[in-house]
C-alpha cells in the first residue's frame, strides 16, 4: 500500500513542481528551489506519518484523534503541492 501511495503522490506532485520550474519571471535558482520544496514536502508528510506510531495507528493505547491527525496529514500530501504552487507563483 505504501509504494502505491508514494507513486500517486509523486505523480500529483510532479505537475505543480514542473509548472513552478518552467514558469517565467523569476531567477532559475529560485525556481529550482521552489520546485524542490514543492516536490519534497508531501513525501516528508507521509514519512512523518509512517515513522510516528501514534499517527500511523500502530500504537494501540493512543486515542483515535492521533490516527485522525495522521490521516489528515497523509491526505494533505495530495493537496499541499497545489497550495504551494498557488502561494509561490503568486509571490
């Protein structure tokens, strides 16, 4: 399941990262750094959820609110690249 989620996130993340990379009006170094941040951030969220037992559901004594936060962070990985694209492109 985890490789499939990472592949889907990579596909959804590649589009806004490439749009930021090939946009005009900013120096190349700034566009490259924005594209890298846009591409890496969702993977960092998924990595955080997978590494913290309270967020991924493997800690059975934690309340379900922690697992809900983990699900929220995992799904934010799909939306975050487009939010970053809109914020960084508007600057």
